């Protein structure tokens, strides 16, 4: 009997200790979910892309000739001379891949599930959107071995041109999946903060990303067959976006839009950033040094007619001092009591949506594709539509509605009249294909100012437009006065692979020259 009791107690003790081990396992949090429904992750991922989009915009502002230093501030060294270091854009890389991991989770959780086809398609479209941004900034990047977490912590770098081609395939598959789904769960405004579940808009967005990819590589000789084939297969019936692609999960005063948070005001009424002002090069497209644009200039720049501080990047001796509590790009009257905003232009207020792609950009992409004969239609009509779309976005208020008293048609006509002799505004005055392309790219560069500025930088590197004169004054020279670039345009050709790759993926990390190593579509 005694021996039996001891045996029974040993069994009980082993069982209890085993249970305690499981319960007390410090690596397991019983209150933390091990999986999340994909329709809860998707809106967070889309909102994350909006935040990352603002980071790409900031990178384009500095390297693409849009933003300069105000007076009285130090610490601009790398921006002044373009001696970029790996730490400069580490966050851009890390945050984009972090955002891509969210989409990968959605894809993995919905793969093969017809009821979740829409979520799967949207996630794949956004993967393509983000990877194009990464390639345009960094060139070859981890792609086929990326997003595997612990399964592969040192992914190889894939060829950038090959990634570009696969992105087109991915977008085609996403559109096809949307069309083929029989019993899909509809997305709603809560699960889709960009298009509120309108899958026609998502398909057009995918088609427009394809258009951007194909236009960008249209001058790469080795890809000419791919470009021709894919343009021929492009769904012209579906078409492209018909309005700006804007994310707004409900930005408010205490949770503001990312671009407002960077260049507008804090919730307490202080300036978010007081060390940056517009470049003379950008301002000259509004104020008359290159073009006259009173319509857009007045809604973009504070005190446009009289007192907008501007500078050339790298000029510290004569740099203007920024006006106290003054954001150059906010034309409204700021009040910390109601910081949702009340302006038009690029900084409308804390509650404005975050643009992922402007309708203006889509129209200019179509204009170039039509100019080069890749798609049918009138390039001049698309060009004019792009200008009108730019005015329309800038004339919208924080609620994304064109403000009362603003007449886009009238002001576009006025813009053409103000620049009656310029083919950069009146494209039918252009006499060569080069001049027509210059007009298209210049107007795109203007349209994405402070919104998707990285696209202006991308297109400048690809085409050389807008025209710059490195020996000219600040209104004519896009580059910093202190540039050490060996390029003819005096800009950097790209940014470097980040410090995180140096530390965690050293075997694949590459040392880059920011002036001579080019993104594959850059002929310059």
C-alpha cells in the first residue's frame, strides 16, 4: 500500500510539474493572440503604406530639388554635398520591408481561399506598389527570398530589372484573381481605407502601377520586347485610375496625416519642422522665373505673392531665416484649438488623406505612353487632363472636396494664357518629340511637388527633365551649391544600402557609389 501511494504521488508530481512548465513558459504569452484575421491586418497595412509613402516623399524632396535649408540651422552636411552614408535612409528600407511583411501575412492567410480573394488581390497589388518604390530607390533588393522571417534572415539581392518584370506578372495575377472569385468577402471602408472595397478602383490602380512600370522601362533596350508585349496586353477597357488614390483611415488632430505631421504643425500649435523651405528651382515654376502659375502657387505657398521664403540647397551665407511659427506650405490660418486644418494645396490639415498616386501622375503616364505609341489616344488631351487633375487636387480642402469659389477650368485656361508662348504648358507648341516629352515630365515634376516628390526625382534621373543648368542660378540649377556629384546634373544617382543590411545581411550587402552606380532604368 505504501509503495502504491509513492508511485501514485510520483505520477501526480510529474504531471503537475509538466503542467507548470507549460503554464510558466516565459516565451508564451497566454494573453497575446498567435494569429490575427487578415481583414484586420489589411487596413493597418494600407495605413502603414501611407506612412511609408510620406518617407519616400521626404527622400524625393531633398534629392529631387524641391526642398532647401532655411537659415540658422546646422546638420545638413550630407544633404548639402550628397555624400550619402548607409545610415541616412535606413528607416526607409526597414519600414518598407516591415510594411511588406504585413501584406505577406495577409497573402499567406488568404491564399487559395475564394472567400478572401479580394483581400489577397489587394495585398498583392500593394506588394507590387512597395517593391517598385524600393527598386527605384535602391536598385537590386531582396525579393524572392525576402519576407521569410526566421526561415531566411539573409535573403539574396535579386536583379532589379527582373523584379520589375515579376511585379507586372504579380499585378496581372491580382486582377485575374479579382475577376475569377466566385464567393469573395466584400471589403468595406473599415477593411479598406483607400477605396472602401471598390474592386474596380483597385484593378484600375493595379493597371496604373503597371503603366508606370512599363513607361519607366520603355527606354531600356534589353527590355524592349517585354515592354511591347505587356503594353499590347494592357487592359485598355479597364483603364486607369479616375481619381487620386488616397488613404484616409480617419486622420484627426491627435492622429494626423503623415505629411502634415512632417511639414505642418503639431497638435500644440508648434511648427513640425522649421529648418526646411522650398527651393528656388521649384518656386520658379510658379513665380515667373521659368513659368507663371498664380493659381497653384497661391494655394501651395504661404504668402505666395509677397513673402514666401525660398533658397537654393547648400546656400548658408544668404539663406533666408524662416518666419516664426511659419510653415511655407500651409496657406491657412493655423489654430492649435482646431488643428484639423482649413487650407487648400499640399498641406490642407491634419485630417487630409495621404496620396499614394495622383490622378495627375496617371494622366501624364498616359500622355507619355501615347506620345511613344504604346497605347492609342491623344497625348495632348492626356497632358491637358494631367494639368487639370493637378489643379483639382490642390483646390480640394481637407475633406477632399473642391473648395467653393475655385474654378478648375477657368484657372487652367488662365495658366495656359499666362504662359501662352511656352510649350511646357501648351504642348501643341512643341515641335519635336523631345520637347513634347520635356513638357510631360516637367508638368509631372510640378504636379508631384510635396506630394509624391520621389516620382519627380525618379523621372528626372530617367529623362533629364525638368531641364537644369548646373552653372545657373538657384532658379535654373536643381542641385545643391555644395554638390560633390560627378554627374552632369550634379545630383546623386541613388542612395546607399542601409546600415541594417550591413549588420544583419553582411554577406549580401553591397558597397555603392552614389554618383556612378545607376538604377537600371537610368541612362544618365
